């Protein structure tokens, strides 16, 4: 049985709570920035040129098929990494605006375990599952 985290944080806004949340937000900011660096490194032009580089020597049909497949894999991975980069940058914007850690759908607090696993999460588990099942129903 899967446990889900649904709660609304109603902790009084004391100095102790504010410093704890500020420390937690700083932790997530560092995690997000580190992940952005990793993703950007994976999207480097050097890596792209290595994959797409065409050799001057003639290749046989099998070599061309393998090269084409490698390029296709690279392009799809690149597309996914660009989407992740956009999500990471959006999470930094939410963090700066004070909306980080709040579900963008139901406006409840996102479970800390979810933020540790997916620091760029913009929806709580419940809303994410509802969106996924709705998307699966449309497909």
C-alpha cells in the first residue's frame, strides 16, 4: 500500500520556523543549481558534434544505420534534457517568488520526501497522479 503525503502546513511563522525554512530553501536552491549545471554539461555543443560528426571515409550500410540510430537517440535524449532544464529553471523561479514547495494545482504543500526525490516538482503526488491518469485516458 502506497502512502501519500497530503497536508497543509499550518506552523506559526516564528523566527525559528523562518530560519529552518530558509535553510531548507537554500538547500533546494543549491540542489537545483547543481542539477542545472549537470544538464547543461550534457547539452554541450562538443557532445553534439561528436554524435553528429560525419567522417570523410565511406561507411557501409550497417555503419550508416548505426550512426543514424545514434543520432536519433541523441536527439531524443537532448529533447528530454531540454525539458528537464526548463523544469529546473521554473523551479528556481518558484523558489525566488516564494511559491516553491506548493502544489501549482491544489495549492497545498508538497511532501518533503517528494521534493527530495524530485526537487523541481511543481505538483503534489495526488495532483501529479490525477494528471497522469487523465493523460493516459486521453491517449
